[in-house]
C-alpha cells in the first residue's frame, strides 16, 4: 500500500486531481448495464478509499473548498494545525482560517480569479498567515491547486505549519547578528587601539629622525599616515558590523554614516534623507532596517551599476517606511521573483519586524526597494 504521508506536494496534487476527476466522471455517467454498474461502483468505492487514505495519512493539512470558498473537506492534519474538528468547520467559509485583513479580501480575490483567471496564489506556493481556532496566528506554507469538474470547480489547499522553521531562522539570524556585533566590537576596541599605538610610535619616531635625516623622517611620517588610514578603514568596518547604537536615534545616525561610507568607498553619490526625526527605540528592529538598506545598496552597486543612491526614512500615518532608490540600469521583473539569497534575506528581515518588502522600477530608471512597517506601541 502506498505511504501517502511520504508523498511530495506535487505528487499529492497530481493524485488528488486524477481521483477527483475520476470520481466526478463516475458520478455523472449514466450506467446502462448491470455489469457495468457493478464494475463502476467497485471502481468508485476503490477511488473513494484511495482518496480517503491520502487525506487521512498526509502530513500536510489538506482543505478542499468550492468556488464560493465553502469548506468541503478537512483532513486530520488540518485539524491538528488549526484546532478545528472537521465536523465543525465543514460548511464554513475558508476565510475563518485567516486573520484580518486577509479574511476580508479572500472572497473578492476568489471571485476575481473565477471572473478573470488571474491567480495570485493558485498554482503558486507561498508563505501566508493562518489563524487557529483559539485565535493564535501562525506562519504557514500554502499551495493551492484547482480541479475543474463537469459542472463546477474545486480548490485544494495544502497547508504546512512552519512556526518551528521560522523560529529556527530567527535564531540563526540573531546568532549571526550577535557574531557581527562581537567582531565589530573587537575591531573597534582591540585592533583600532593597537593601530593607534603604532601611529603614535611612528609620529615619535618621525620627530626623532627629523634631527638626523629629513628623508628618513618623511618615510616614518608616511608610515604614520598609512596607519591612520588603516584605523579609519577598520573603524568603518567595525561600524558596518555593529551599525546601530542602542540610542533611539541610532538608526538615523547609522544610515547617515552608511551613506557617507558608500560615497567615500565607491565614489558614488549616496544621500540619506529624513524629513523629520524618526526614532526606533527597538535596537533589533533598527538593525533589521539597516541591513535591508545595506543589502539594497549592495544590489544597486553590484547589479544596477548605479552612481546615485538615495536612502529615505519617512513616516506616513501609523507606518514608517524605509526606501532605497537608485539610478542604475533598471528594474528587471525576474529580480522580484527570484530566489537570490540577498532578496530572500531582505524579505525575511522585513517579515521579522511585521513589515512588507516591495521591489519595483524607479520612476524614471533604476530600482526602488521599500520596506513599510508599523512600529510597536511605544516606539
């Protein structure tokens, strides 16, 4: 017997489509002969048993809805994920499994898809947010397939709770950030201090040699200058590794320093704009925003070949928005949909602070990266 719990999403979808289409065909066909009727009933019974085995043993939650969004089936895995028993959820609109504001948008989205055929989720796996019976909200992977029957259509959703995966991702990211801060602190407090001592010794040596040989003294002076440059670069590296100070205005200061560093290191015009003071007391949130800006700038330089970059921090009502725009070679559609690590990390960081990341073409040319979020109460 097939172990349906080990099948992939694609394999489950293919089998469900075949079985549902087969079941519908058997139900609708007129059976003229008794022998054919017996054979078809046996086939129908076998198909129903196989379908039930898939639903009951699948690791993923499987939910079937009609074209009005009404739940028709709810397998045991879905019961465990959402906390509802099948008998109490079947017959309800699937939007009950969604938090606001997605709940209000669902029926309109489904109706729009049926009318236009334009899909945003159907046939495309993506991370979304679900709501359990007890009201808790959790992250989940959702894949939706469509099955067209003779007289109607069904939608089958495959759900996987990714709470633990997101927790581990968050922990890994926090460990990475702690390591960066530790290295940055070591560079600033350790290496910079040693270099400062070497610079001071070189200056003393220059003064002592000036009495004997101006040429030798000049060489000692050059050593002191090189050491001074090394100190400046080391401090810049340390600032990049541990960019945001604990003070509430740390993000504004860090973005200002970032713009100056980019201008100096890459000889491009990088400017930071902040029309009004925007304080982000939560250091973790501020650091995520800084890293998003840093990655967006890196993409603008590396892929966009930009020579003008603008960083802007603004407030619009209850939302705060960080935007990075450039005048590079322009936006490519595949950039917003690819699986590049940099873009994925930016999206993940945005999600960590309850925000949303958008990548779009600039007004005239180049690319615009924007992260909008609502600060927590007290921020």
